[in-house]
């Protein structure tokens, strides 16, 4: 069996096209679970998300020179966690989430769609608990969001 060089590193501006690719492949899966896939907008066309992107510090997972996942956080808020669908269930999201949390000084928190069961299971296993549930909109379509929180371990 061959070893694939893996690296977790800081995001660099040259990563933007690959970040867009991973997001654009992953986000529709999340939205479909909530029944709001029609609200999908490619990252490069979504100005509010691009602005939010600029406020976060990012780490990326790279294998053999290819970006397969990324996580972004601002202070104690995890705002981004995406993995290329062909690499789901390999521990990439879990590892990136832990890297982001380890860089925080306080309790971590994030928002997730209530119907994103795979993500919710990951967050539950990593010690997150539901702190709030509320209706919200994505692209004008109604959905339910959960605020999840996790204390320092």
C-alpha cells in the first residue's frame, strides 16, 4: 500500500479555486438534506459568504498536492467545515474540526442545519450540544438551524 502525503496547513490565496471546488461539491449535499437545494449558489458568486470568508482564519487538508477539505473559524466560532464528497468518512472533517478547536481559547460554537444528520453526528461525537434551535432562511428558503456549543475539554 502506498502512502499519500497529507498536510494540514494554513490557507493561502492560491487555494481559493480549490476551496470553491470543494465547497461547490459539498454544499448542495447539505442543502439537499434540508430540502432547500434550490438555494445553492456557487461560492465564487455568493458575495455575503465571500465577505464572511474574509473574516475567518482557515486551515486546509491537502493530499498529494490536492485540497480535499478546509475549516474556517473566527475567535470561537467555526463558520466553515467542508470536505470533498469523494473523501467523506475518512476522518478529514473530524481532524480539521479538532485543529480549529485546539486553536481556540474558549468554548467553541457553530451553526448547522437541523437536517444535516451526518454533520450533527460528527459534532455530537466531538462534544457539541444543541444550545438553540431557530428557523432561518437560505437563499429565501426556510430551514431550521441549530446552534451547537462545546466547552473546553
